[in-house]
């Protein structure tokens, strides 16, 4: 059986999908009995001498109106043209596979409803965790079990920068420059280092657990731009490394959610997720702790996840039920997030602060751990401290 | 919609399934629209005053002949009665969900063929990795991508023992006794510490990747019984910890497979899998490295995975295609397995051995790493060494 698809956007992921389909063609046909054929590729640019040049089109109408095309890969990115084309593809009875986290985080619920109406599927395996097989087992897990915590390291750029700082003692500026020179970070790295990208991924995972819309505007993001070598030094002395973490705790009265730098105990599996790797962490009431680890980005891993969706869409005989609705989830205000914190202060006599640790290389600093507490409680407890020391940093601990 | 099931065997997992169905009942109904009801529980023992006492039966015929029961959970274990009942359940048109690795490793291919014939499903999520959502995403992954390596830490008992030895400097005997007192190890721990249990799990993963039968008799198993504190000390000096690893490398001319103790670099994500936790490691040609981590055993995690299968079986409208056949895979002889090794020798003048490391606390020992080589090559390269030193240990390195 030959299955014809179209690819929208011939950038890194779009061209990767064509490449993975070629590399694994024999495997896919052997295992599924299906031959997947790229019929159209939409891009505004020209690709002279590209092996797929003859498939190129600049007109979405060609794809929209081609009844032979059953599956459309949306790899344009963003929320504008991608949204328009994804919607039109679904309206014309085609399943859509996309790695586009912005599209799913913002318009997921609406597009799922439309897909249901049209009896097709909207699949988004690569939107969170890139090449990690995550979304499907996660959807299965939340069917069976009550999720208590969903968290993870979901931005490879930030993780690369923090790994360089931790392992090689690099400054933030030097590590960012290194990441940019390797193509891991963009010239404007805000979306990655500011935790905005990871936050959207957390919102997708939370929406899937809650079956409600989690808007990223309601989740506080804090970036890693101000993390210093001192933070790593004091963390290490207490058995921690530092990671950009997203964390959602599903509580009785609402969801505590944050995307921010956190200390992670060196013995925690998330502490060994280094370089551009990603991992999602899940605590289910009966399943316990689960971690999914793998390549969070990269051309072929991400494209492999999209191809896995193409096969899912090809195998599905009807709409795969999805309970994610437009009803808004109750995200608690960020100052309700309860966690241990590491407080670091600058003062004249650090050893006078009880239970604090001091490091010889930073003679005017002291640091200590708080019990699990909310931001409100921390602010209150720091009132006394501020009379004798300058609070240099308050960083959360993920446990 | 009410869905009636039967549970065979009311031990740890069987009773766990009933418990998870109760704990997560509301969640399951909310998410799937189905109410799952336990109608019969088969066990030879009596359970007076158990809340499910009224459902107990000692006669499999009651279940086999009850047309209301669509799904049977096989939680008896072993390969004899479990095989007979699983087969009869499938023959009578019921889907079977089982955590029984021995049953699947030995009779999987035959039972899948039978399930196909009868249009029902045989699902086995908990058979490898206990509560880790592993089998389903793994089956998806091997549809899309070419698996190059499948490996992991798949026995919680051994992992607990080795973690105790590594972290607390315990001897093997003391750590085993500790594991037995906690109920993690059986009085006869051979199946776990001898790597037999983990080997069967590797065979299931390899069979799923290859679509062929991998017989565990063809995979060499080596136990952890002789691992000593010296092994950990020399490993640590070279940046390794020691784990019971299963590893299958799918090569052009066949499969290199082993279940044995391996050194793992401390920077490798598998090194942070401690205590009774398990993890499966996968390297796909285009997906890259993936790790699935979670509770490898335990009543509720394992039962959660079985319940996830019950929901899969309930949602499936027909036989989920499966390509695992009875055709035998080509497992290469164990001496073809290529890997780096750590050689440790006992000799009078350890520092005379070039490139070897020595440790002050073991004055008559030296250790070094070989390049990646087969067992044949290692044996040959040790001929010269044996003239000047006694070879105390040859341990493989997983990288």
C-alpha cells in the first residue's frame, strides 16, 4: 500500500522527515506493509538541484486539493501560517503531524475538536522532547494513572549552556557564545534561555494530564541568564547541580507550575541529563517515578518522531479520542509554588549565620537550604536576614 | 460502558491490578468513558475476609466459559499453567494482559499467531521494566527506525545489591542479605543475580526489534555473585560504576548479545539508575539515544502497567498487528561480542605494567582498559600478561 504525504516547510525538520523516510524506508515497509511517499513539499524558497526539487510547490492549494494526500506534515513553525495551513489541511480531511509546540500549546484544543469533527488526527509527538518517544506513552500513562508531578529538562540549548558551566566552569556569556557557534543557540537566545520554549512544552504536558487548556501566560518563567559560577560552586558543596527545569504539581486546589532554574540533587536521574539531551519526569500515583530521556532536538531525532506520527496516522482507522478541551485549567499564582530553596547571601561575617555553608573561595558569602515553603513564606523568612546580609540569590530545589 | 475482566493469580501483581483499578477508577472512567469491573479472580488459595472474596474461583472453566469476560489478566507466572490458561483464554476469544516475561519470552510468537487468528490481543507491557511505559513506545520506535543497540538495567534486585556495594561499600554477601530482608531478593536469588531474569527481558526486546524469536539459551548470562569491592574501587578510579547490564547490538551479520556485569561510565545516564529502579536504553539509527526509566518492579507500578494494557485491549477494535514470528534470530556466539574491557591482575610489581592504574589500598594489583575487542581477542592479548601476572578479573565496559 502506497501512502502519499505532503511536507509543509523544507527547513531542518521538514527536510529531516524526507531524509528519515528515505533512510528507514525498507524498515518501515517491512514492519508496516506500507510505503510512504512524499508527493509535495511546500516552501517559499527554491531548492535548485535538491533531490526533491520536482516535488516543490509554493501553493498550498495544490496540497489542500489533492485527494491522494492523506497526511500533511506541518514543519513551518510558529502560530500564524502554520495554524492556517494545519486548519485547512484538517478541514480538507487530512491528518496533520507536527513538531510545532507553539501551535499545539496555543491552538491544540481547537484543532483537536476540528480533527474529531472531520474524523482525522492531529499528532504532535515531536512537539515536546524532540526525538524522545514521549507524547504517546505519556497520553497512555495519564489514562491509567493520576499524575501528581510532570516535570523535566525540555530545552536543549539551555541544558547545553548549563552543562558547560557545570563541567568546564565556563561563564554564562562564554557558554552561550559556544552554544551559538555550534548552532545550538540562536543569535537571539531569549526563547531558550528565558525558559519560554520549555514553558510551552510544560503547558502541553499539563494540558494532556488535565484535559484542560493551560495557557503559558499563566505559568511563571524565569531565565538562566543570571546564573553564575558561584551558584554552581555553592550548589555543588550541598550536592546539587543546576538545571533549567519545568515543573507542574497537580494539587487538589490547582496546579503549581514553574519554568525556571532549579538545583537538582546529583543523585537524581535528571542530574545526569547533560548537553543537548532532554528528559521528561513523571510521578504517577500508582506508577511511581518515570523518566523519558533522549535527543530533545536535532534534525534526524525530531524527524524520526514526526515519522512515527505519520505511521500512527496511517494505521489509525478513525479519530484517536482526545479529551483536551478549551476549558481553562486552574494554575495557581506562582508565589504558591512550594519547594526547598537555596538562599545565598553576601555579608561581612558569613560564619555567624547558623547552619549556613561557606566556601573559602568566596569569603563574604554564605548559603543554606530552606524547608519546603512557598515564595510568600520565603519572602517573609528573609525579612530578618536582610537586616544583616544582602540576599544575592534565591534558587529553588527540585526533588 | 462496563467492561468485565478476570484476574488469574491473586498474588502481588494480581491483587495490585484490583487495587490500581480501584484507586484510579474515577480517572479511568473520566478519561476513557469505560468502567472496568473485576468479575472473577482465580486462585487456588482462599482469601477469607478479602474485599474481593465473593469473586474468587478455583475453576478456570468459569472464566473461560463466561462470555461477559472480554479480558483476562494472567498473573500466575511461570510457563506451565500460565501458558495453558493464556492459550485457552485466547482460544475462547478473550484478550490476555500479562506481566509474565517467561511466558512471553518462550511462547510469545506462538501466542501472537493464535491471538491474530482469534482477533484478540496479547499484551505484555509489564513483562519488561515493570512499571516503565516501555513496550508500547518501543514497538512504535522499532516500526519507524532501525535499532542498533537495545540495552539496559532490567533487574531491580541485582541493581539494589550493586547500588549498596557502590554507595555503602557493602560486600556482595551483606548486600544480598539486606535485599532479602527487605523482600527485594528471594531466598534463592539465582534468577536475579545470575542475570537469567534480565536475559529473558533482553530476548523480548530483541525479538520485538527483529520480528524473530530470540531464545535465551543462545544468550550468554554471567552473574554478579563474584563482584567484589575491589572491582568497584578500580572502576571508580577509572570513572566507572558497575551494573548488571543486558546488551544487544544488531549488526549486519547477526546479534551480539550478553547479560552480564558491565562497567558503566559515571557520566552515562544508566549510571544514575540506582536501587530497585530499572532503565531500558535504545540507540536508533535516526532517533539516536533514548532511555526509559522507572520502577522495574513493585506491586502498584507493575499493576499500573497491566492496567494500561487492559485499557489498550478495551480500546482495540481488532488484533493489533504484530510481526514477531517463530523464525529464529541469528545470535552470534558470545565470544564475538566486541567491547572495551577492564582487566585487573594480581602481581608482585604492578607499577611495571605499562598504562595500568594502581591503588594504594591494593598494593599487589593493577588494572587497565583494553580497546574495543571480542572475547577471542582479549584471550589472545592476555597470553603475554599471564606470564608475569595472575588475571584476577576481566569485566566489560558499556559505552
